[in-house]
C-alpha cells in the first residue's frame, strides 16, 4: 500500500505458488469480503450471497459484524445479518441460539432452513427446539406460497407457447374442419429455423432471434400451404382419412428432421437480454426468457385478433367459417382461403416453435410432445373460439 520500491530482483529469486482447491476454498471468503466494498451493486450483492456457502470461521464472523454498520446497501446488510445469525445458530450458548432463531424468522434460504430443521430435531435445549420448530413451520408455509407462484409462472410461460400452437389449430379446424396431426411438426420447423439462424449468426444472437420470428412464420406457413394444396384438399369431408394422412405426414417430417439434423437435440443459446432473471427471494425468481415469451405470445394473440376482426382477409376467413356456400356466392375464393388459413395456422405454430426453443432443446420429437396438449387447449376453449383458447 505504501508503494515503496523494494529493489530490483531477478526471476530466479521468485518461486511459483501452486494453487489447489484447499487454497481456493480458504481465499474465497476473503475475496467475497473484499467484494463487499465494490462500487458495483450487483457484485456486492453476489458477494454477500456467496458468503452463505463459504466456509466461515469465527474470525470472519467478527469481521462481518464490524463491517456491517459501514454497508449502506440494505439488501447486502440484510444478507450479512442472516449470515451472522445462521452462524450463531450453532453457538454453544442457548441464549445466542434463541436470538439467532429470532433473527432468521424472515429468512427463506435453504441453508437457514436446514440449520433450523437440525435444531428442531436434535437440540438439547427444549426452548431452542420449540422455537426452531415454530420458526421453521412459519418459514415453510411462506416457502410453499412462493413455490406456488413459481410454478404458476412456469405454467403461464408454457401455457403461452401452447396458446400460440392452439390458436393455429383453432383457426384451421374452425374454418376447414381439419384435424391436423402434423401441426406439432410446424412448431418443430420454427424451432429448427431459430437454431439454423443462430448457426449462421453466432455473434449476433439477438438479431438472429428477431430474424427467426418472420423466418419461422414464412417457413412453416409455406410448408403448411403446400400440405393443404398437395394433400388435405383432396380429403375434405373425410375426417378419418385426414387424421390418418396428417399423422403419417407427421412421422415423415420427424424422420426428415432426423436425417437432416441428426436425432440429437440442439441447444439454442439465449440472447443477453433474455439470459438473466429477476430474483425476488431465494425461492422465487422469474427468468426473463419466460417473461418475454409470455409477453410475446399475448402480442401475437391480440395481433391475430385484429387481423381476423379488422382486415379483409379476416372477414373472408370468418365468412367461409360461418357459411362456405354463401361466401362462394359472394365471390370469395374459398379454396384459396382454405390454403391461406392453413398457412396462417401453420405459421403461428412456427412462431410457437421460436418461443419454445428459448425454454427447451430443439429436436425431431419437439412438436409431438406438445400436440396433444394443444388439442386439449382447443377442445377446452371451444373449437374456433380464440378467447376460449386464451382462457
């Protein structure tokens, strides 16, 4: 620190220091304590959290107690108080243990819960044992509530992907009466489109993702229109044959994906803006990728509603769905409306594949895993009823 020059030395006078895991474990708490003074807020908070899993000695605890009044960050202060109280849960003095139990009453950290469970089961002091059990029960009740919210967020994010897949099915079945068992493979095509664009633009993941949205829509939509013109239009009025034909087509598309991309699952990297999470507490965090997927799915849903309600194309789709013969009499080319509707539904499924690639790996069986769930959403929401599908 004095910046005093100690003199000139040669390399021969120095000996290399070997670093092993024992030294790293001993240095880690010291580095975390130094990071508590960092001007970077995230580094300070990460350091305070990392100290929970570090091997701390009483000397470190005394340092943390002395350092705590100097910390201005409320979150860091709270973490340090929990850290000290967690250490004091193992103190030999029952009074200190009781005080520590009171200090961690609001803590949800798994390390604190494990120590409280140990005290509630094995402590020799009845008062400490009872206090630990009571505090642990209260904490577990709160943890259960937060875990329910966590599962709700996961369910909403997955449900938003199913929404995109299901509205394509709802439109297709509502207008054409076709049960398309190859609809899941349109999701697979959208997911593989995302992966291919990332391979072409590995240093521009954000641009690749935004480019994948229209690309997946076009790729899946064109393939969907080709399927309708080349196969399904010959099977109208024969639902069983249509179901069997699209199921066979589903198997063919899966096998084609295995031949082209191999049977291995492919991982799609997350862009920077989707790769973090909003941590509310140790048991509840919302990952940004799931949050963005939910917002994106709702945006596509309401955009589709506007298309169907406010555009000429949407008017013709609704006319064909309500009365095909009357629509033809009014000059609507119902055969092309069928093709475009099938392409629209397939394109939306392709967009669902883009969203799905951000929360799971991409593979040949990707669509097959979600097609049954998508059909359930359509049936429960009402065939052709987009609002019911959303609910």
